[in-house]
């Protein structure tokens, strides 16, 4: 399905839902969400704008994401933007593949989006997921997977996530499953290998470790030393495309976050 057709399909679905669902901010359809309780749903148009038109923090979060990923990238791969406002959730944002797996949905929680520095870091993390889990990296159509079997599909032999898994996760005998989302399991694993991770959340599974490390790679200086964390950050320095992304994001947010060249 082309981007234009996918966008039209999303708008049709939202229009149909509007006839049987509550209406939220600015006319957005409101749906129930497992993480945020309820969300306002916006379609992402081909030019990267939202339908219906958003405002306030809802628009600010979307604008921040387009600065992280670029407007062209966001318009090309994100079909839907879902916005909640839940004090009961500590989730800032998440992404997942649309029914058409070439495209993605971004969900954000306004209740945890007020800290600009934290928001930028979170959206870089989510951008990392899209970059490393898109269909050229992870195939959803493989029956038997001989590399790394993920929720999104089977990692390609030359994929970034499979290279990361072989380099940093294959040696653990107590590693959580790639599909793990249990915070208690992640915490126990983290406590056993604390020096190997940029954050406790990175110990959730290999996919989250990759995204957390990517976020740290973008926001922090080039590592020195020979620690596992330094080696994980150096992993991204070996990919020219990621280095270029890092330089672009740091230039974009230099004034906001005080990032040096």
C-alpha cells in the first residue's frame, strides 16, 4: 500500500470511529488505551501535519518528534499519533507498527511530557525503535527464524539488532527473553549486570537495550575506556548512518539542551 493510500485508509477509519466514539481535543476521536486510559487519535497527513488540527502540548510533542526524526521521515513512516494524559502511567511514549507493517503509530502521554529534556530523550529512543525494527531490518513474514525472533518478526542476518544481540547479549545465561516486558525480571537482571547497561530499563530486553543505547549515543559524548557500556556506544559509532543522525539531532537541539558539537 502506498503512503497516500495508507493515509487515506487511516482517515477513513478515524472518520468511521467518530460516529461511535467520544470526541476529544479539537475534534479528535477518543479511544481506550491500555497504557494511558484514553487517547485522542490524530491521522498524520502526507505533509506531516495532523488531522484534526492539534494545539498546545499535543502539538508541541508532535513537533518535537518531527525535529528528532525530521518532518519528512515522520510524514513518510508514521500514520497515526495517539495522545493520552494519564498521571497513573509512568510511560512517556511508545511506538508500534500499524496493521500495514511498513508504517508506525506514535503514542505519547502528556502527563509525562512537560520535561523537555526527558521528552527529547524519550522520542530519540522511540525513533531508534523505528530505525532498527522497520521491515528491511526485521521481516514479519519468516516462518522459522534462524537469527533473532522478535515480536516484530525475524531479524535479518545483517540487521543492526541481530549484530547488537550477538555482540552483547549472546553470552548471558540469565538474559530476559527478547519479548520480555516484566519490570521485575528486568530489574533482577540489571542488578546482576548493572555495569553493562546505560539504564535499568535497558535491561528489559535486547530491543530496549538497543534503543536506550542509541539514545545515549546521540545525547552523550563519544565514549572512552573499555567498559561494556563504552563498547555498546562505540557499536553505533561504527555505522556512518547513525553518526550522521547523531550529528543532525545534536545540531537541531543544541540550543534547547546545550549540546556541544
